[in-house]
C-alpha cells in the first residue's frame, strides 16, 4: 500500500504588533482680540421752534351806538278757546225764574230760535228753548250771581246784541246794563221784551180737553234729573223722568186734567219753578 500523503505544514502567521502612532500635541495660541475703535454717535443739533411774533395789541372797540328801547306792546287777554264760554253757568239745566239768566227773546218756532241764536251757541253757551205752546223763549244760564250774569250777557252781546240779564223773581239788578244796541239781529227778529213765562202770566191758561203732562226741568244726564226729582218730592210733587236715547232728560208731572192741572201749576208758581204744558 502506498504511504498516506503527508499533510501540509501550516504556515505560521507572523503577527507584527503595530506601534502606536504618537502625534505631537497641538499648542493653541491664545486668541488675541483686536479692540475695535468706537466712533461716537453723531448727535443731531436740537431744532428750536420758530419764534412766534407777539400779537399786536387789538384796536379798541368802537362803542355801539345807543339804541332807544321800543315801548312794550300791550298784550291783549287771550280769548277763550272755541266752544268754551267765557263765563261758565252755575249748573247744566234749564234756567228757572229763581235764577240769574240771560234772555234772548221769543220766537215763533224752535227752528227760528236756533237759527237766530247760532252765534251764541258758537261762543260755547247752551241756549235753552222753552216751549210756551205758541212760541219759544230762548234763555242762557243759570248764573251764580249778578256779576257773573252781567259778564256773560256782555260776552253774548258780541253775537246777539239784544241779550239781557234777568234777576231771580222778586229781585232787581243793582247794576243794570246799558241799553242794547239799536241795530236788530239777524232775522227772524225777536220781540224787544221777552214774553213772560206762564208762571208770570196773570191769568191761568185754559184747561185742555184731555190729560197733559207738565214739564218742569230738562237735563243733560239722568243723574241731574234724579236730583231734581228728589227736590220736587220733598215739596209734595210726584214727578217722573223721561230719558230718551237722544236729547235732553226731562222731568214731568202728570198726566193731569181739569182742576188737578191748574192746582199743580199754581203750586209750581208759588214754589218759583218754571213749567210748561206738553201737548
């Protein structure tokens, strides 16, 4: 047998140790700072405001020419507002013979009365038309005293020249007003003297054939009529109230006939109460 082959001999590796590399130390020179010269900041010269010239002295003001004050114009008293009477009546009811009242005259019809006294109504006064059967008497009032009545009559004469103040029954006026102007008012022309009311008529009116009512008052509201009814009842009368939807609220006595009618009218006359028959 052939001899086995001889294995190769390992090669020895020669390891050479590397010598450390020595680097020379680096020497750093100290940093040298070069001083930088500072330039001083340039200051701008201060600017002064321009001098303001002193104001010149003002010339002395010339004195204003003297003016003469104008005389004050006298003011007239304010006129009452339309629809407001200058003198208010003392009550809202038909004037009685026991009141101060302004008489405007008698007329043949109520339409003629209203037409002739329209100017008085425009002044704010209530004109009462009292039916006497064959004619109508126009009255304004009542007023509390003679002074207020005279003032109202003078104001009413602006629209109705023949207005005249009448005192309560049995009294006279202490300061009668001057006679009314001669010119006649608008047609129809009333009588120069107001016709007397039935209470002032010396003879009693004839008794009618049938029963009638006697009106003794007319009011704007039921409350006023009721107060008057209480006064009549206290005097022994038996009144009633008629309150229509439109128009005045009236106070009536009746129905009456014959001697009852004439007796009642006589009692009303004695009490100084105005009245008239309703047909």
